């Protein structure tokens, strides 16, 4: 029994440093390099519950891979899958269905690295 416990501790000791050194970029899918990104300005975004509601509606749009909200600025960032695009009418419909007003939609170069929710 002690041998099994020692083997487990040894395995954990060897694995943990490798896991800590893993690059976050390695977790990004290769398709993300060819994705399209958008920034939406939304009126009325005030709390995490609001952010959850709008994220849920936007995730329902075909091609949406990732949604991040920045409550402080009223911005919502969207990453679309390769070849997919988001038009203003579709974005406006989803935002309105969540109970908010879309002020603007513009393409952007990437998702923010550390959005403030």
C-alpha cells in the first residue's frame, strides 16, 4: 500500500511542474487564427446577470465560438468560426431578445486578453 502511495506522490510531483509550464496559447484552437472578431457596444449592460443573458443569446447564433463581456464599458466581444460572419441585423436581434439595445457593431482584430466583467 505504501508503494502505491509513493508512486502516486512521485507521479504527481513529476506531472505538476509540466502542467504549470503549459503555454496558454497551446489551448487556442488552430481555427482561431482564421476567426473573425467583432466588438458590440450595448446599452444597458449593468451586471453579471445581464452579461449572462446576452452571452446566452449571442451563443445561439450560428458560427459564434466565444463571447466575452466588459460590463464597465458596455462592450461585448465575439469570436466567429472560420468563414462565419456576423451582420448587424442578426446581432441586433439577439441583443434585443436579451433585453438590450445594440448601439454599434464593428469588426476588431482580436478578443481582449483580460475582459472586465
